[in-house]
């Protein structure tokens, strides 16, 4: 039985910079750090590479984890700079916040770039803003205004997002 999503992972050219971004600005906590050298057959089997070498940090925020990798070998390929959220693959990481306007302003002041000038109100059911981390990975902020009232619609699965009022399934 699948219990739920445990973590997402990001490969980065600068582990410490990205760790600081997610810890300092998003409040994640580093809970583990591990490195391996080329020739570690167990790690090669786990990641599906040959002669891999990397360091990773494991971050925790609430009930979710984010794993950040910096590979030495094989030499990583750079992501296409024209990559956009519509391209195939994992498209973004989302953080739920309790005051999106305050978080948006705080992150902009810290230098984070967003695709909009202010969070977007999506029919009163959620407020959202897409931005990017220092590596260009898309980071979403979302606030469910009904959560403060303990409403059952305080998530995407409970919010009536369709015009006919039926919740998404």
C-alpha cells in the first residue's frame, strides 16, 4: 500500500547555495548529509549510474522532505535555459503558506523572482504565485483561504474549482 509522497529531489550545481535558499527562506531544516565516492557499488545501484560521486542534503519541512544532490560524476548536463513549466518532467515544487502576500513580499525582498507582480486570487478558493529558485526550478506558493476557517474546501481536492461546482477528482 502506498502511504503518500515522501520527498522530491533536485540536482544542483551548487549544493550550499540551494540548501541556504530552502533553509533560510522556506524554513526547511537540514536533517541529514551524505557523500559517496566513485566506486561505491551500492550507491551506483541505488541511483542507476556507473562510478557516481555525489553529496546530498536531506531537508525537512512539516510532513515533507526535499533532497538536494550535487553530483561530481558523471558530470551533470545543464538544463535547457528555455525550459518552461509546460515541458515534460517534474515541473515545480509547491509550498503551502498561511499568508501568501506576506511570504511573497518577504521572498521578493530576499531576491526571489516571481512570474507575477502579486499573488493571483483563483476564484477565492486559492491564492497562488509561481517563482524560481536560484537554479531556475519553479517554486509555487499556495494559500487556501478557507483553511483558517477549518473548511473542507481548504485544499485542491476539496475546492470546487470547476464551473459546475463539482470538486476535482
